[in-house]
C-alpha cells in the first residue's frame, strides 16, 4: 500500500515505526515532503488513517533535528481543534511518540479550563507544541506582545477543518490565521479534514489569499455497508420518533458488540433511550450522551465506553466528532439523516480500522423518510456528498477581530485592511465596508454622532508617538474585550437542579444538567418531562435554576416541536424526487410503501422530478393547499410565511400553516379553487414581502442578539459580574426595536438580516426552489385528502403556529380565561 | 378568586378604538393606555413612569455603545400620547432620567422637545431614586408626589397595601405562557386599590410580576394589564415566573 521509499523518514522515526510493527503510510510521507517544500497543505483522509500523526510528523521531525543550543524557546507548532476534549485527547496520543523516541520536545495544551498559573507560565516559558482552541487564538491576537511571542512560529495545524470553516467560528479563526501569518511570514498552515465534497474550497480557505493549499489525500477505507431497516410492522404515516422500530433496534444491539445510535435532537435521544429501557428486559448496558447533560455525567459515559463496558450509546451530534473509541462495530441512524455528509461522518465512527468496512443501519421514522433513507443509502454507496456553498465572512466577527487587534498593538488602517483581504472569507470586503466596521468599533457606527468622547478605539493625533495609528482607548477597555472574545454564542440555558426543601422554601440541590430556557418556559409547574434518561416533575424556576423532583412513572410531556433540527439537504431531496417518479424503483420498497404510492397515483398524481405538485381540496368549512417542493423544512417554513401573507392580501383569510421537510400546507376560510398558482409562487415574493415579514420576525431579534454580542456591542461578561443570558435576551430586543426605527441600515441590522437570510430562513435556497418550479407547477383539485398529504396534515395542531399574530393570540387566550373566571 | 367583586373592569369589545383598558382604582376612574401611560380623563392628567432618558449614553460612557436613539424614541411615544389626549398636566413619576448627569448629555434637539411639551400645559417631575438631581434647566415643577382625583402619584410604592396610590419604580412585566411559547411584556399591576405603572422608557428593562419585590404590595391577587395591540387584562393565575 505504501510505495514511498523507507529512507524518506529520519532513521530514528523509521525505527519507531518498525518497533510498533507499522510502516509509514503514503500520505504520512507526503506530508513530510510537503513540509520540506514549505507548502501550506490540506490532508483529506478518512477516520482511522493516522491523520493526526500525519499532521504532527513534520513538526516532530523538524524539532528533533534542530541544533542543540540554549537560545530561548518559543512555540514551534500551534494545533487548533474545535473541541476542547479533542485537544486533550491529541495531547495524550502525541506523548506516545515523543516519549518512546525520547524526543526533546515539550507539548502542552491550553483551553478555557487551563488554570491561571499554567497560563502565565506558558507565556513566560512557551512549549514547543501548544494544543488549543479557536477561542484561545482570538485571545492571543488581543494580547500585548503577541507579535514577539509568535515570531518564530513555524506551523499551525487546524484539525476537523471541515467542521469549522463554514461558521462564524471559522471566520474568526481565519482572521486569526491572517494575524499569525503577519507575525511569522514563513508560517506554514496545515489542515486536517474528513472527506468533503469540494476540497478546492477548503484548500482556498486554508491558505492565505491568493494561494491555494497543496492537497494530500489518504487512501480511502473500505466502502461502508449501509442498510435501511424495513420494519416488519407498518411504517408510520408521520412523526419523528421511530418508536415503532424500537424492538427491532434492541435486537440489533443484542446482535452486535457495541452500537452507537445517532439521533438528530436531544429530545429524540431522551425518548429513544426511555423507550429502549422500557423493553430492555436483559438490562443490556445502554447509555445516553448529549450536550445538555452535566459534564461529569458525559465523562462517565465516555470512560465506560472507552473501557468497552457499554453495548450501546444513544447520542446526538456531540459524538459526530472527536475521540476515537475503536470498539464500535455498528452505527444506527434513528430517523432520517437529512444529509449524506453528516451520515458519512457518523458512519465513520464505527470501526476505525481502515481495511474493514464500517456498518450502518438507517431507521426511517415515517413514509417519506423511507424514501429519504433509501436515497441516503445510494448516496453513500456512490460516495456522493452534500456540497456547502462558500461563505462570506460576517462583519460582526470582523468587528470583534479589529477590536482584538487594537488591544494587541496599535494598527494602521491600510495595513490591517491589506491583512484582512488575505483571509479567504473576507477577501471581497471593500474598503468602504472595512472603514464602516472600524467606525463601528470606535463609535458604534451611528448616524447620530454623539459618542465621540466614548470611543472604544482612538486614533493618536499627529503630535503623539504612533501618529495616525488606532489603539484601544485604555487598559480597562482592553481587559473587558479579552473577557468577551470568541464566536460561540451560548443558547440561554438554565441549570436543572433537584429541588430540596429547606424551612418550607424550595431550593436547588444537585445539578442534573442544563436545558434551553425556551423549552423550560413552556412548562408549567407539575408538568412531567424527560431529561437525562429520567422522568422529572417541573417545580418552577428560581433565578438561573429550574427546580425538579424525580417523578418515575409519570407520563412525560412530549415537546410540540421535536423533529430534526437539520433540514433535508438539497442533494438528498433531489434524489428523493427522482425516486418518487421512478416507478421501477418502487419495487425495492416494502409492500405498504408501494401501496401508498399506487394510491397516490390513482387519486392524485405522481409529479416528475422537475415538477412541483400542488393539491387543493376542501374539508369541512376549510380550504387546504398542500404543496410538495421536497426542499427541506427551513425553506418551506419561510415559503409558507410568505404564501400566508399573499393569501391574506388576496382575501383568502388564511387560518394557519405547517411545513415539514417534504411538503407544506396552508388552510384558509376563503375558497382556493380559483388560485393562479404561477402568480402565487412568483419569485418576487422574495422582495418586499420578505423584508416586511422579516423585520417583525422573532428570527431577526434572535439573529440581532447574536450579532450584538459577537460584535462587542453587548458584553457577555464584564469584570465582577456574569451577565445571565436571560437579561441579554431582553435588552437586545429593546435595542433592536429602537435601532430598526431610527437607523435601519446600521451595520448590525445588516449583519442580522444576512444571518437570518442565510441560516434560519435559508432564503438563497428558497430562491433556487422558486426558480426551479417556475412554469412547472402541477395543480390538482381533489375531492378528498391524498396519501401524500396525510403526513403533513397530521402535523397540524402539533406545531405551534408561528408568526406575528401568535403572541397576541396567547394574550387573547389568557384574557378570555380571565373573563370566564370572572363570570363563573 | 373573588376578583370579579374586587376589581371593577369596564369590559369593552376588544376592537375598541384605542385599545385602552378602563377601570376603577380606589373609586377613581382610570384609563390604562396601551403605551403604558395612565390617563385620568376627568382631571386631564397624563402620567408616565420611569422614562430613564439617556440610558443609552449612560452605557456608552462605560464602554457599551448602545444606539443613541432611546431618548428620541421615548419622547416620540410621549408626544404621541400628548397629541392624542391633549392633557392639562403631564406627570412623570420619577426616574425620568437614568442618572444624575443625564441632563448634561441630553442632545439640544431632545431638550427642545421637552421644552415644547411643557408649553401650554404643566409638566411635573416627580423625584425618583435615579434622578434626585432633578431636571436641571428644563421647565416644569418638581414634586415628591401629587394628588389627583383622590389618587396619590409618587415614584416608589409604599411597601404595604395602601389605598389610592399610583407608583412606578418596579418596572413590572408579565410572562404569559401559551400553546407554542410564552410572551413577556410590560404591564400595569393593580388590585383595584393601588396601581403600579410599567416603565415607559425605551431601554428600561422589566421585573417579572411574580418577583418577590411585588409580594406584600397588594391586599389580594392583582391583575395585570399587559401591553400589546391593546391592554390585555390577565389574571394572576395566568402569569408565570421567568
């Protein structure tokens, strides 16, 4: 398998490989070659291919070859991982070659958890190799003296680059890399990635503009074996829990050594865990793992897993990345995976030996998901991945970076602008945009110029030293910025604590974990809910704590929205559409699915893969419009909001709407038989309609809050007090309302609009959808509901109806209660 | 709850013109406006609590550059109420300014708007804990409290149940949970004997009506007049904590 000559490695290293009974892999030798040639390099290799060692090998060789001398040490290699746990794990693995070869190399890690004493020591006596996170890099940029500290930096390694590049964290990381490059112009960038659809995009992202990183590919592993579970019972019409298949899932767990069961949300994880234990008569050791559990509990599960004591773990995307567990021999995906890249990543968690195939079982939760799982299985077989569009760097992040740079050292606008242009996500930023960002950092960027004396960064006057350079206003302002770096905005969470009574008052006892505030707010005292694998009774909220008591046997409340947080990818959606219109492919499906498709064909129509079916029918006094774009929950959600507005204007009196990954439904009081479908789905809805709706939407407020925090307008932490997420949420809404009325083109409102359009609304995708169906809409009038319409119709009443009137409706309902109460 | 006897609401069709809630507080007829202001029609008195003018610039002076439009936004709403009702007296129930130096930071344009408000009517600045320094050179009378229609208007509510008091200070807000989510809005709180006004200032935060600070103020469970497209009268039992 490895064609390269053995003398490519220094003798000491070759001997070490020999002593372990290994021979260096081709891509490991190629990485050493690329380093000798001084090239920025992206390594794409499947899990289990010795990727981490390949990344570090050149640094270990260089460090082992440096002449002995007593010049002061400085950091040679900086390793950055998106996960703290991964940095710690890599540290452990790296110690093996270092100690076995007795290399004179010091390795240390540094994360948010590292103690003050150790951090200070690292500043005075830097290790040769430092393992850290993107947030620490942002902090380094804001240090005074960082230019000297990193002057001799030779290599920076970015791990799991595929998981971080397409996010605000990625934007900040890339700006940080540009900064490091200016400190150490000879710096070589190395990226480690899982298999991706478009390696060229990552090659550009990794290297400073206008360069492109050299690509090294690891040998592909054996192709994975993927099966879809065609349940023996009927496949449900709708839902997201896949409860019908739990007995079969347990059988599969029993037949394997260790199974990882991936689900798409925490609710799903809790529910699946609960259902499995209800039928787990043999008490097979099955554990639960998700991001909201107390850290201690997660570590317990991870340790038990590493010792091989567990037969299965039900988990969320918290285990998509990270530590290698070796012994996993099967991955189950419960409910459809929604995208092929995520599925391949998850399948890779099984069997980290390259020469044996990973095995996976997909368990669809309902009928459309059967089609989707089939499509995903085919996509994996063809190794076909979802693509991700390149992203433009967010300006709130640029603002944070500019502030950080000013905290580190005085800067000239021209120089920093040139440096920012070398960062791929920001290579298109115009000088005008850049100047706006600098003005925002300095004065808040308001049309009303009243904050001149409160500038956060100031330009030194001509008479002073450093004339014309921007610097931070004072030490206190710099200290406050350093407390607030990073691009992760935590969702407001509350501690879940077991209530204990003390002198008649309930107080919080042991912490069970953390849950989203928004979910807990929907509970009323006395409600039962599932968390950490148990049923709890909700007692109430005091401060930052939700108090609970154990309630075994109580019937837990299922959240109204519990489906996938991921939307069906464009790529898989296309495959599903093709599968539906290919009648030959139906024969591969279970009999009840075939019957379902046959009845649809007889009663309505089966659209071609380019067409969009729209069914209109009357039930009782209501008219229903059900459309099937097959384009994912998020763009469907946006589309239904806009359709409802249009139907309102047409006098159709829409009463409600609901959307899922495959279809959307709107119901009205007014008749819908006379609708001009082409006009209704016209692309121009993305103009003023979208703007008008968006400005009122809670999505904008949420996006604005994030931008306000990341840009430094609102501080998450200030000296002496930790601001709780709850207070922040409230005050940014007030600021949003005022700013929207008085300066609608403000930088942060633009940022928030861009974020909402790209993220929670997926406007770009909706645009492509409307373009795709133009002139290809197939309307049909039906006498009664069609088989395809049943799944989405069943979701009516389970989903909260979002929208501008919903909040007033809640108040109206409570006011009506009062009147009833008063008259009784 | 014996709310029906204790609290006399004048129930109106929801589509009533201005969305106000009319009711009796200690035998005086009062109108709770959806802006959060109180209108005492018989005496031509408009009252608003906790304007917190220049809160934005107060934060800016400490390094958080909040949009400098809060004073203008608050005055916009106050002017709209004055234009709609043409009051004889405008009573501001304290904490009209966010801090002692706020009047010095006030933009000339905003100061001129306040001067205009005081023209052809009486402006009364009731003293609060944030603005003991008073309104500086701005026109109007200063007072610790005033009495209108048998009601005493002051900044801080007395800590025991009292009859006929209207106060601000606490910034009450109500959280109402319903199907699919919860709503948190500013609100009036009253038991028919006394009344707490919501904060009127654009950047003024809110304190949940279920907070301990409200315990002991009311002789019986109060109702909340929750601000929205109209003032929604909502019973104590429907309010939840944060």
